[in-house]
C-alpha cells in the first residue's frame, strides 16, 4: 500500500545544511499498524509529512497503491490525498465555529456523498461522542477533541491513516480510546503509520520503527 524508497530531506538556511531526514526505506501493508519512535530531531514528523504527500523529499519516491505521489501535480496530489489518506495531528485542527458533527463532516464539503452524515454519526457513536455532536470544540476536553479529529480523518474510510503524536496531550483513559479506535481501523484492513513518543501507544502495534537520523 505504502512504499517509501530512499527518501531523505535536508533544509538549507544561511548557507548551512540541516538534515531533517536521513535516507529511509519503509513499506506498509493493508491492515498493518506500524509505530515510529525516535528522539526529537530524528525526522519522525518529516517522514510522516513526506509519506502523506505534504512535503516533497529531496530524493527518493513515495508510492501509494503504486502511484508515485510526487510525480503528480499539486492539484492531482491534493485530490489523491483526499481519497486515500486520513491525517490526525496532535493539534486537532478543529474548526472553532463548527460543532462536533459539522467538524467530522468538513471533508464532505469538498467531496459530497449521500451517506456521509450517517457515517459521521456512526463514528461519533463508536468514539463515545454522540451526546457531544452539537457542542463546539471549545466545550470539549482534549480527549474528546482528539476523538473528533480521528472521526473526521476516518469519514471516508481511507485505506491509509497517518497519525502524529496523537496521544501526547491525553490522559491514559482517553489515549486508550483513541488507540483502540485506530486498532479497529487496522483490523478492518486499513494501514496505519503512527509517530509517537508514547511507549504505551506503541504497544500492540505490528511493528516498531526506531529512527536516529544517523
């Protein structure tokens, strides 16, 4: 499903080169849940952004279902991401003036479908948020916000889910709810790449990748 071939990234500022990601190869299969860990600065988030078609690597290729995403135009890549990749970030990125249900439905604004509301309500029930559907993000706890963000990412049941430090702001109970939701997604055939410092979140994954940028 996902194949990263010798991807690397270096930033240059004031004549100085800073390597953000050493060359790396990684393959992710359908139904596989892979966690990525490493010290700060080892390139974990850079890896995730490149894998998701959001940051062009200096070299190498990113194949999703055999499509090299960086040979696509910016517009084509955006469409490809919306159909194949779900993103969840630690910052939630919820829209403050929309309620919970509307936030989950936000991706449908660009790609309307007849069953999206039913799917959104199903996800809210799965994540224990059905009673919060009319609440604004400001009225939610951190754990609830993260579950809303996860539900939004799964609205169109993308085959690939990319998650970055999504349990970092959560207590143990909420972190478990979020990880359990991701495990169910993987059990249903979705592929997951999770960047995390949380050793508990990494437990039970199919594979653990350690990055050191050496």
